[in-house]
């Protein structure tokens, strides 16, 4: 699931590069790549498969073969190891949904709480945690949700309803909140038609202000300069037009 969302790390981003990859160096250092991945993969979430990790690391190795300078750099193995680790770390940071400074705070607070509870064999209340970690109530409430354990499930996880087996997956059952229902689309269309109908009852000045503001995207102050009027007058015209439309639409919906 996660493999499809992988981004090429910044260290291996596609850009103009005069030097082509040295495929001999790449092939000779594949064991180095596997060794580094074996050590670092423990820090990757279980939802990211090994093939995806390998792809990211391989891109780092290929990039190293392109940018390696035998005269300036040390042995290629040392240089490649740095680039591979950098590519993998960049991917880890990209996947982390918390900003780095907030992640650091959460880890520090979690460690203090864990150390205290292991030593005293008792849980801490919110007040005790604030005192232990020197946090005010507002900051603690901000960090508290991030201390709860998280579980990641692939969207392709099968979903069962009671004892009945189903071929549906979690992806099939999740609601798309951005997707409008047929009823919502019809109601929106009717409301737009009703609004258009009410525009004919506005005077020319009100129509002009609404057109410039909502159709052309001008600020009311810009409209005032264009029509050579005061800002207060344009605001009054705009407010009067909106109120007139609101009253007529409300009356029409009641009928």
C-alpha cells in the first residue's frame, strides 16, 4: 500500500546531471546496500514493505555513482553509504506526519513518563505529568493526543461483519467526505438557480458591486477606486445587496 506513495528522496531527485550512473559501481556495491537496509529497516514502519525500502536505497546508490568524485571523495563505499543512509532518512522524515520539533517534544515527554512509571510502578495523572515534565495545561493538552499508540492498517485489509465473510476491504467501507450525494448536488443546483433568480431584483449599482467582488475577485476597496466612490458607500451597497438576497431567498424557501 505504501509503496505507491513513495517519493524519490531529495538526494536522488531527478535533475540535470552531466555524469551518467556507473552501473559497475552500483552492481559491485549491492551487498553494501542490503547490509545498510538490514540495519536501518527496524526504524521503518511495518506498513512499508522491504521492496519499497530497497527501491529508495537503490536510488541513493545510483545517485552516489553519478556524483562520486574519485579525486575529492574518499572510497566509493564510504561515500555511497552516506548517500544511501541519507536517502532512507529522507524517506523516514517524509513519512513522519509530525513536525520534527514536535516529535522531539513527544519523545522526551514519553521517556520521562515511562521512566517514572517503571520506577514507581504507578500511573501518572495529568497534573503529575505537567509537574514532572514542566508543562502548562495548554501545552500538555496539545501533546497528549500524540502520546497515544497508533496502529496502521493497509486499506486492502479485509473487513468482516460479524460471522459473515465479505470480500470488501477497508478501502471500500471508508466514506469519502468530499464526495457529494445526489441529494446534495440537487439541493445545491436548486439554491444556485434561486440565487440567480433573485439577482434581477437588485439595482444596477448592487449588481455591479456583486459582479466585481464575486466574479472578478476584487476587494471592496478596489471596487471603490474603480467606480470612483468611497469605501464606506461600496460596503453599504454590498451589505444591502446581500441582505436583500437573503430575505428573498428565505421567503422563497418558506413558500
